[in-house]
C-alpha cells in the first residue's frame, strides 16, 4: 500500500493554495503590539502580492450570528479575544468590557473598534517569506519557546509600544 497514493496526496497538498486569515485586529494592543507596525507589514505584503484583501463581519450576516452562537456555547468567560471581536461586531467602541470577561479585564484598558471584526487575508507562502524570525522558531519544541523567541525578536526590533 501507499506509494503512488501517498505521492499523489503529497503532490496535491503541495499545489494547494494556503491562506492565513486574521480576525481581531487591535485585540493585542493590550500587550503592546503597535497598529502601525501591523499595517506597515500588510502594505509590504500587498506589494509582494501576499495581501489578498479584507472583509468584515456584520451583525446581520449569518456568519456573525454563528460566531456569536458558538462563542456563547463555548465557555465565553475564557476568551477575551472572542468577546472583544463580538463586541466590535455588535457596534461597540472604546474601553468596553464584555459581561462575559469583565471580571478578567476590569482595571485594564480595551480598544474595541470596527477593525476587530475585519478579516485580513494573506497568501501563506508569501507571508512566510517575510517572517524574519522564522528560522529562530523552526527548532523550538514548545509553545512557550515559540512565544519567548518571538517576544525576544520583537523586543530587539523595538516593535512594542513604549507607552
């Protein structure tokens, strides 16, 4: 068994288009990620043909209704990210704390905005060529190692907000 079938499957996978779809722009602001750096990278990827466009979740869309339904069924108190996205879909703006996660977020400043419910789409192969720390994380073995490697790289580059 195998052989030809495995070869055909691998050949098929290699030819498939791979995407990265990002939702929740600005949620990571709390962690010092600067919006202008993200947008600058989107512009760079656009020049390289890697940014494929964006679209938004709107409250009237079936996808937005399903997002909310799934969120409320899955322990909503566990996801500050999803609660922030849902707040944005519902038209909230500014320092809004979801009733589901406010016990975790009170005392911190949130930046809910319409940009959080926008999907940004990218060609994964082109995007990967622009990840400057990719070589550094290839040999990591745990999520903690990946996080610390990325954090170290971003700190060295001055990517975190100084405020």
